[in-house]
């Protein structure tokens, strides 16, 4: 409901946002305003850069790097769900 454009995204990019929402809660995800605006506008490299500039990325750098790469490249190989920090 908060992201009416979500359905138009690729499966990989949807999975990135779902993962963020699961990790941070929907309210936490919605704080990623610059990232979400970039995704909505199709500026995926900017979205990935914004993700990596966040406090979340400093807390979970490996996961953040993988998710940002998946967002930027629309690459399911980058979206691995193995354990990380």
C-alpha cells in the first residue's frame, strides 16, 4: 500500500525491497526515502548507492553489498540468502 509502484518491479528488485522490509520492518524501509524514490524512478544505480550510504549498510556490510548489487544489476545471482553479518 505504501509503494504502489512495487508491482511493476522485476522479481529481483521486489525481493531486495522485501528483504529490507523484513530486516527493518515496513516503517524502517519507508525511512529509505532517497532509495525508494530512486527505485520508483528507475534509477537503480542511485538506489544502490543510497543503500550503501545508510547506517544499515555499515551494520550489515556483506548483506548490504549483495542487496545493493542485486538492486543495481537486477541480478538474482547477487541476491544470495546465505548467512552474513
